[in-house]
C-alpha cells in the first residue's frame, strides 16, 4: 500500500537542478522532491506521496495523522525494512502449524546424542 504521509522538512537543497528536501516521517527520513511546493520551507509539514511533497499541512494535523498511522502500524508497513516484511509474510503464509516446522520442540539427532552424553 502506498500512503500519502505527512512529514516535516529538515533541510532543503538542490539535486540535478531539482529542489529536494530531507523530510522526517516520525523518525524515518527520506529524500523528497519539492517541485510541486516550491515555496515550502524548513520546519514546515507537507503531505508526501511516492517521493513528492504534494500539499502543505499544519503541524497539529501532521502529528495527529502520524500518531494514527503509527497506532495502526501503517508507518512500519510504508517505511519498514522490505526484507523483514517479506520474512514475516513468508512465516505467516507457512503451511506448517509450528513456528519452526513440522517437528517443533523435538530434539534433532545431534542434540539428542549430546543430551545423552554420546559423541
């Protein structure tokens, strides 16, 4: 899912002739294009979608929206580590009823031998 997420502008610069900003989304920082909001300033909030600042937003509305997204787990979904998310999804989709496979909790042959004092 792709959300339009409010973020706070931390700094502004230019990259390859395009006005860009570092934007903070509740602890996650991303580079954002400011071409649609050329007068946006450091410290202001904007709604960002797919890397573009689309609309200026007041601080209170931005904070409320970020808190709601955090509560719903949507910030993690939007900005979380994709590898971590894929691993969690694969585990959730696993056909095995046990977290560690079909024989969860059972000792392997080497573990059993070690427990019994055998080499």
